[in-house]
């Protein structure tokens, strides 16, 4: 049975379940240790004004995800295959760039899971890293891999939301002030100019950069939810993914803002645990451990699955044994962390390269959106294309500046 035939016989409830799972996979892939640390740092710097940066990044993220999910799902092609059809060979470059960036960030994800374990149980970080990697591997050994990923990310996603909401309730941040900053853009934009839009770009890169922007789209393609007839549900799924990420970012921001406004300094060596402990005492410290671990382990699952999915259609031997390649990817990430720590040069170069992946991949998608050989008779909305190209130019400019600056450090 073809993928299209599978999608036609799938029940409505199954389709909705897969789309929700894809949304949570995308959202929890974005909500990793770096996501948490960024939110603490920027809240500490910008305070209530940070709410405007969050809103702006969410609007940009929605445009990015709508373009990518719709074009990939209508064509039934993964990101690397779309890139190869736009320009032969480009898909290979995109696949290796995503895989390299995914590996580097997965080292950080495993490290975040180990840190969460340490906060919860006082274990050595190496022990926490190995146990966490074992749990992630178990997901990919499950018979129905898709359902296992969907349930795992949904359960931990809801758990994170509930725990952070509790911390918000305890810290009692000035919610109305943050809402006012969202609807008062001119003052907020003036302050953000001092940061040269780095805040917004960092948030966008952290939520739809690199492999993250393709995690949900590749999941629905694997499940066979493709074709123009599913476009409405696909669009809702992409927006749901960003909505989940945005709600989590805003709740985290409120929780951290309540702490920042007390004037108690946050220990930036472990900012999440420190902030939660200041805001909610010993229980807050334990909650931080759960949130850190849940954010990190779901990101390990998302990064590993999506990075390998970029290689599946390019190399038959990867497709034939893709579960074991995903497991090998997790083992490699854990081995790098436990044997040599976080290799600074690799992380820096891969991170800056990751900043170039979004404009490249989104640009390929936008070119494919109006290529009849790829999308057939599908008509992509002009406004999505126009806004998409604005984002391509903006992120490319910032990405090249960042990459050029990093390269100077190695000269």
C-alpha cells in the first residue's frame, strides 16, 4: 500500500493523533536545554520587554512552519529530496549540514538530560547521560515507532507545561505588564535595536532552526499524511506546534520574570534550577530537574529522528536500518559527551552553520512551492511566499554575519 493509500484509509482520529504527535515532536525538539537557558538569560536582560521579542519570534516561526509543512506534505517529499529537485546535489549538502548540527546539539541535549538527572537524584552526570540515552534508545526499539514517539513527546510535553504553570502561579509575575509590552511595539522595538535583533534571531533559530523546522513535517510524511486533500489539517498541525512552543516559552518567561523582579541574583552556572529554586523553594529545584530532563530527552528523540531522516532517502543502507542508525546517533552523542565532553570547536562551528540552514532550507522550499514538477497542481498562497522570502533574507544576513565572526576566531 502506498503512503497516499495509507492516508486515505486512516481514520480521522488516527490522523488527528499523528498531527498532534508531530506538533509535539516539533515543539519538544525546540524546547531543549538551550531553549531553557536562552529564556532565563533574555528574561534577566530584558525583563517585561522580552514578551515582545517572544511574540515577534512566534509570528516568524508560524510563517516558516506553514511554508515548510505545506510544501513538503503536498509534495510527499522530505527536505533533502525537495532541495535535490530544486538544485541537484543541494539535498546532500543540506542533509549533512543538518546531521552535523543535529549531532553537535544532541551532545548538549544529552548533557541537559544528565544535568536534570543530577538535580533530581544527585547522580554523576555520566550516569544520568547513559540512563537517559538508554531511555531514548528504548523508544526507537518499540515496534510501532511512530506511536511511541508521539505518546512520549505528548506526555512529557504536557508534564513540562503543567510544572512550569505551577511555578508561574507561585512566583506571581506581572502578567498584564508583559501583555502591554506586546501591544506597545514601538517602545519595545527601540530597546531591541540595542541588541541588533540578535534576541529575535536567536529565538527563531532555537525554535525552527536546523533540524527542528523539519521534525514535524518529516513525521507526517512518514505517517503518510500527504497530498492537497490534507492541507487544512496539515496547516493546523504546523501552527499547533508553534503554539505549544510559544505557550511554553511564555510560561517559562513569566516564571523567570517573577524571580528576576525579586532582585535575587540567578546562578548562571545552572540558571534554570537556580531560578526555580528561588521562586518555589526546594520543590522548585526538583521541578527544575524534571523540566530539564523532560526538555532534554524529548530533544534527544527529536534531533536523532530528524537528523537520520535526512539521510534515509539519500542512502539505501540508512533507510534499510534506520532504527539502528538513530540508535547509533544517540550512542555517538552520548559517547562524545562522556569521553571528551562538549568539543568546543565542533559545537561553535556546527552552531554557526546551523544559523545558515534555515535560510537555505526555507529558500529551497519556497522555490519548490511554485514548481509544478514538485507540487503538481497545488497553489501556494502568495502571502506565505512573500513573507517567507523576507525571513530568508533576514536570517541569511544574520547567519552569514555570525558565521563570518566565528570563522575569524579560528584564523
